[in-house]
């Protein structure tokens, strides 16, 4: 009971921080923009665009391939099991919605 209460209170604190964080970032960036002008905004936009591009490339090149490989291996093993269990006269080519060909 005690640990559940501690966990719930920590979740409330984290939720508060997530709500207040954008305001804090804006408050920190405002004096920088006031001092350096809009060139700082351009540098920030460039940084955000570069990080977003790298994240998308990582998702496509690493995570997407790994996910497709996991689905393909799971589908191959499930098809092999289902064909072994059915007699030969009942074997049909049924496509599963989770296992595309």
C-alpha cells in the first residue's frame, strides 16, 4: 500500500513537470532570442529538423527492418505449424490478416 502511494505521487509529480516543461523552455529561450535576434531561432529550427530527420531514418532503417523480420519469422513458424496439424486434403492457402505475403 505504501509503495503504491509513493508510485502514484511520483506519477503526479512527473505529470506536473511535463505540463510545466514547455513553459520553462520558452522562458529560457526568450532572453536568448532577445539578445541574439532571430538567428538563434534559425539555429534552433535547423537543430530540430536535423534531429527529426535522424530519428525518422533510424526508425526506417533499423526499427522497421527489425519489426518486419520479427513478423516474418512469427508468420513463417505459425504457417508451418498450421500446415503440420491439418491433413493434406484440408490444406488451403488462407491468408492471415497478421501475416501478409
